[in-house]
C-alpha cells in the first residue's frame, strides 16, 4: 500500500528535516502541535521561531481522508466517493536577507469509489527558493541538486518541472514577477504500466533528500554574512510579495482556508515580519534591481 | 447626469479629506499619482507615509469605463454592452496602536446597452473602523455619526447597513472574526420612483461628510496617548489580520488584482509594517483578548 508507505516516509522526513534545521540553527527548537480534522485525519505541525538563523519556519505533515466534499471535487476537478490525501509541507524564513527563504511540499492523493476501490491516485511535489539577495551559484546549486534527483528517473522531468515551477509561483498582479528563482514543481504524476507507483514514491523520496542537500549548504554558506539595515528593509519588502503570492494566488492556501482547513498550520507559511510600501522601487543598477529583473524573466540556471 | 455629479463630488471629497488629514498630521503631505486605464478612464491616487500621526494611507479616486469585460460581467452578475464605474476609496493606518485604522469607500456604477442608453445604475459605499485597542466610546461615536447620516434618509438603513458591514468584513478562516468594529456597508442601492438618484447622491455625500466627522475627532482624541512595545506588537499582529482579509476575502481587491487593475493603487490598503506569528493568542483577561472577543460577536454600539 503506497498510502501507508508515503505516510511513514513523510513522518521520517519531517523528523530528519527538523533535526537538521535545529542543528544548523544551534539555538531554537521546533514546537509540535498535533491536530485532528473533523471528518477524518489530522496532522503534526512543527514550528520554529526566534532562532539564531531561522526567524520563523514550519515543517508540517498531514493525513486527511473521508467523504469527498463539493469543495474537493471542484478544486481537483475529479469525482469519487471518498478521498485520501497526505503530504509534508515546509516553509523556512531566515532572519538574514543573505539567506534565502525556501518552500517544499511532497504529497500523495487517492480517490475511491463507493465500494472502496482506488479509482485514481497521484503524486505531487516540489521545492523552490526565494532569495532577497541572489548569489548566482546558490541558484545553480539548488537547481543542480534537484536536476540530479529528477535525472535518475527521467531526463525530461527536470526541464518540465522547472518550467512548471516558474509558471506556478507567479504574482500575475505584479507583471508576472516570480516569487523566487524557482526549483521544481510537479502534480498529478499518476502511476502507469511504464511508471509504477513504487517508482513515483522513490522519486518523492529522492526529492525529499535533494531538498536537504540543496538548501542547508546554502544556509551554512550565507548565515554568517553581515548585512545592513537597508538590506533588511529590502527583505521585508520582498516578504510582502511572498505574502501576496500565498494569499492571492496559491491554490493550496486558498483552498485550505476556504474549506475549513487548520488555519494556523496553513498560514505558518507567512513571513514573521513584513513591509508593504506604496510603489516601492529598488535603486537602478543595484543588487535589488538585478534580482527583480531576474524574477520577471526566469533564467535557466544549468 | 448623476455620473458627472458623482465624479465631481468625489474629487472635492478627496481634496477635503486629504487636507484634513494633513492638518491633523501636521507633518506629512500626500503624494499624488495620476494613472490611466487601458480601455478607458483612470484615477488619482494620493498616498501619505511617515507622518507624525499617520504611518501610511491612501485616498484614491478613479473613474473607469468601456466595454463590458467577462470579468466584470461575472463579478457583477449583470449584462450590458458598456459600463461606467467611479468611486473614492481610502484606508488610513496610524502609527499608534491607540489610534484606529479606518477604511471608507463611495462608488457609483452605470450599465449601458448597445445604443448607449443607461439600463442599470446603483450606488454603494460605507466606512468601517479597525481599532487595536478599543475605546468603547469611540465605537459608539463612529456608529452614531453614521447612524445620523442614514437616519436623515431612511430609519431602516442604519441597522441594515450596520449588519451588512458586520457580515462583509469577516475573516471566515479565523472563526468569523471581524476585521474591526464595523460601521456601515451598502451596495446596489438603485434609484426608483420612491428613491430618486438625486437622493442617493445626497446620501453618498452625507456619508462622506459623516466619515470626516466620525473619524478625525477619534484620531485627535487618541493621537497623543503613549503606548508600550507590547501594545505596538499587538497592533502588528492585528494588521496581519487586516492583510488576510484584504487579500483573501475582499471582493474589490481580488477582482481588481485579477482583472488588471492598478496594483499599487489597490494595495495601498495594506498596512506598512505587519507581523505574522504562529498561533498567536493574547493573554486572557487583557484589553487584547476583550477586543478579540468583540470581533467574534459584533456588538450593537447604539
């Protein structure tokens, strides 16, 4: 049963990621909240705040199931009597504007008919990086590690999932400015004769490992850099764009909030401190303007 | 023509409100941006920032018209060949947590057939107050001034529009917590034999005047109060809820952003500095918890 295997794996991955983040931070520890869903299932939310390195972060797993609701039917454009969904979702906001914010998500879905047979199932996931100050070599590293993970399974996946990531995390109301410098994003990966469910589970597991190898070395490389008040200010402005994407465009966030999901677990993704200024424009020629330009026209990093 | 009269009035009201706000602030002045809409019309955005009293605010007018788009058709659930819309919209965020944030909006809409005849028109508007620390007498005053304005036209309007306000500014994802302590909110007020367009224009004008009389005395009463870092922190948390409402639930904001409206003018409503903390709970028994309780069950202030 892929369902049990996936649930068991995301629980291990949550432990592993939280342990590594605590090690890198050296001070803060995750706080854990268990919650139950009315209708079936629940989750384990782990949040960290006020660390040496990490200002706010959450690494959450959930496993929800039950009767298909109209909301789920509409959102997923799919029919069925019952559903099962599980996943790990994380967002990490470091204090320093030199250390990028990161998001990752790995999920698995099953649909059942009245008789309880699985009529559909799919895997989804991805990871994307949101720097305020862009070190090109960090973007290359983040993409390279995820490309390596994809290439073990299918050489067409990385370019496809990289593009899907660039196409998804977009503030359309900001002239199609991207939330960050991308990564990979995939959804509705369904098992087939040529692509077994076991392989897709291994792909998820490979990506989970890739996330750790892609992100934490960047943190360790940049966490001791000094920064100015003006650079912190730029981070707060960029975080405003992060809030805008998550609340205006992110399908998972909006669906979760409007379908009676656990608000605190969903909104753990929001940055701790944010600024919204009217018509803020970075100075021409600076690092801030360079980042903004790249976010408007995503680059191929590899 | 009500259209020209309304446009002329909101332009005067914008001048009047901006002048009064600058007087109360005593330091900052509004900056003006003129913009044009592709397809017809445009607006005048006036923003203030970094004042003695006001941290960020915008008082905007716009007048847009042209061919009916699918977006407008769907949003307004109405048919027609062309449309005209104009309005004044304002949001003011003071520095001090002792001085409430305020929002107001007055708008007028016309729909035309192919021959250019007006086939439908309506007025909308309202004002609502969002304190972080609630002085009950301020809430009473704000409601009383708006009730007086309504009562001159129809005694059933204030209770109706007060309820509509309480029902609209709701963070449904926060257990139906209201954005603030309300005010009045009305929409689709259509002229009829018993209620002429001229009367509805006078009603809008009366409410515009009521806004000034309702809000600025509260600012002048509270702007010199001292406050602690903890009280400022509570304000930043409450501002997070303001952002959540505007980006997740406010129909005007979402429609504007998704229909290619002027992003900077729409998002001037967002507070300048904001905090999002996981599962933040005010201490039991304090002023913060009392406000939160009132926001969960709106009171009749009069």
